[in-house]
C-alpha cells in the first residue's frame, strides 16, 4: 500500500503537471475597432453599442488579455465625439488594451509615407484621450493590412516616423484570413441563412486549426526548436462574436496560456532583425525567415468556396446556396 506522503506527492504532481509543462503562450489581438460592420451600423449609436456589448460579453468569461486596434475614422464624424469614446471605454472596462491602427485603415501602396503618417496621427487623439483618462499611455501601433512599405524608401520612412512618435509596433506571427470568413458570414447573416452561418463557422474553426498546425513548427525553426510566444491577429466582427470561443478552446487544448501583448513581446524573438521589404503584408515569422536567408513557406489557404463567396456579392452567394455549390 502506498504511503500517505507518496499519494499526496503524486496528486500534487498531477495537479501541477499541466501548468509546469505549459510552454506555449499567445497574445490575441483584434483589429478594426470599433467593428467590421456597415457604415450605417457604426454610425448608429444603438446598433454600434449593441455590437460592442455583445462582443465583449462573449470575451468576458475567456480571460483573453487581448489588445484591440482602432480605426477611429470608421465612425461618422457627427458621432465621433460621443460614440467612439463610449465604445472604446467599454473595451477598456472589459480589460482590453487599445492601440492605434490609423484613422482610415490607409493603404501605404497607394499613398506616400507623409500621408500615411498623417493618418497615423489622425487616428491617435481619441485613443490617447481614453487611455490618458485612466493614467495610461497609447503605445502600440498595428500596420493596416500588415503592409510596412513595398519599397525600401517607404519602409524606412514609415519606420522612422513611427519610431519618432514613440510607438511600439505590434507584430503578428499567426496571420490568417479570418476577415475573409467574416465577410462570408455577414453575407450569410444578410440572407438569414442559419445553416450557412454554421457551415462558415465550422469551416473557420477547421481552417484555424490548420493554420496553427503550420505556424507552430514553422516558428520553432527560427528559434532552433523552441516555439516562440505567438501573436494572433483576428478582427472584431460577428464571426468572432459567435465562433471565437471555439478558437480560444482550440488554443487552450494545445497548451497555450493567453498573455498580454507586452508579455509576448518580451520573448527574445521579437528582437530579431527584419529586412523584409515586399508588397504583401505577412506574418513576422515569414519576415524573419527571409531575413535569415531561408525560403518562405506559406500558410494554408482557406477553402475555395470561402474565397469565391468572399469575392462575390450577397446575391452571388444566395445563388450558390440555391445551386448547392457553397462547399462541404
């Protein structure tokens, strides 16, 4: 018969084991605040606050330690002075940190560094104000589309301008196209097709599983076998309102601890040199891979029917549903 001391020791080991073995961590971030929704919805205080409250109610039990990035120009000018601070304060009340994502989600490929940095500045005041009212500072910046400049001149000018403004760049390691699934999900909502919404949601979770399968070992290649702290890019939309809890469960089942962005950025990998200058916006794991002189391997593609539904109109999707061609 085992001694009482041995039994207690085994019990303690069983309780502590999963915690001790947990070496994975992820900082979850949500882009495009106040929401990925129609202009009409975002300029209607009642609708905008309902979207916000429902999303935050979903996050509340998950202890996500998230950071959200704001496009302040998404709210109509007439509502910006009152509605946007109310929305942002709701996120802060929920324990979510905020960063700047420019005012208009500007595309550097179609403008100049000067115009880009002006849009960065235009996006800052309201975010800065709500943070400073709580004794905090605006420190994080996320590039729209993850575009950092398609020429060396643009890249360097933007990097210098952001540095002069004191921003900490919020990189992304686990990039994906949740925004594409989100677009198709909104189309299904407009059709009132609950079965299609479920199909999109289930396809989204399956896709995000394959993305994680890819990025875990890919990140470990850069660090010599150790998986780095990850930064996950998602968007504030109705898809994630309804399906993000399953993404959260996916990560937790694989041993991830959810940490703040600041904690993730303490990982030494985020000091890695980055010489990537190309037209597309990609994961920082790709940037570091190319900087190290190794070929980039691209993450899995979404299902073809999601791509097609994203590229078509709501009417196109309705026709595809009627024809039974919206995928498995």
